[in-house]
C-alpha cells in the first residue's frame, strides 16, 4: 500500500504506545461503507442526521512496521468492539461502527485512549454496568430502560448516594454527549435512541470521576495531540 491511503479524518491519536515500542496508533473516522441497516445487531434507525452527522465507521491504523504493530492494532480494534460496542462493518478490511452508525465521538475518543493504556494480555471482558462508589459508599448501577435511555441507581438510599447518582448522570452527559431527561436528574439518554451498554460500562469509572477526566482532556488539548500519552496518566 502506498502512503496516500485515504484513512479519513483522524479522530484521536495515541502518539507513543507504551505497550508496543512507542508506536503511534490513530483512530480514523470514515463515511460508513454500507447501508446502516446491514450492521449486525442494529437496534434503531435514527432519523437522518439524528446527531447532526452522517453515518460513520472507524478504523484503527498505524504507519509503524515495528514487530507486533499489526497485532497491537488488532488488539485495540478488537477491544473497541468488546469493550465499547463498535461492531465490525461487513465487507470492510477492519472497519468498525456503532450499531446506530453515529459517531459518539467524545465518548469514543475517551474509550480509545483508555483502551490504548491496556496491554494485549489484559482480559477483554466487557465492564459491568455497576461499580463501587467510594463517596456513595455503595454500588452505583446503570440501568438500561430502552430507547437509548439509562437510569442511574444506587444500592443505598442515603443522601450521599442520591448526590452521587446525580453526579454520575451529569458525568455521562458530558463524557458521552448524552441528553438529560426532563424532570428526572437520574436519567440520561442517547439522542440516537440506541443502546450503548458496553460504552457506558467502560466509561462508568470516568463518569464517577468526571472532574479529573475533564482536567486530563483539557491538559491533553493544551499540549496538543502529539503529547506523550505517558503524561496523560
Ligand atoms: Zn448511538
Ligand atoms: Zn447517536
């Protein structure tokens, strides 16, 4: 392949992967190569431009020819499927897309960077939709209620737990660009109306710690995308 591969727009960059010879890994966005309806497990067809975008697919790519680079790309790509819910697009070399064919770019960038911190040996079990919360002193549970909507619950019924439910809901609003559900501070929804359980499981820790996550993001932006990922930890 020549150097003029049309990879599309680079959405995110892991500039020096500590798990693979400091190679750089890019996540690229392309127009979806198939009709949205042919994606497996498709749950809902959003109206055209549901989130102001055309249907998209993504590709993990490296220009590196280092030993292990191809395996590393395959690992990150597979993890985006298993842990974030990006499915393989039939008939393409390695492209993946969400079942809704939306970009969900902010959430996906975060998922990609977090996945790049994992070594190829880490198990790829998808994250549960519940997680211990220190400040709530109980489990926080993300409950899918259908049509892309989720309710944030807590095991305990204390004021602290209620505050944390709200904080996690707000965390998801920011991190995943979800929208609030009117009259309910504990509910959030995806505009596309599709379920994104894996993505929300992967990012639950981030939603619980949204302030430090946003600080990391701002620091990364101010350093520029070429900053070393070791500084992002
Ligand atoms: Zn979606
Ligand atoms: Zn969407």
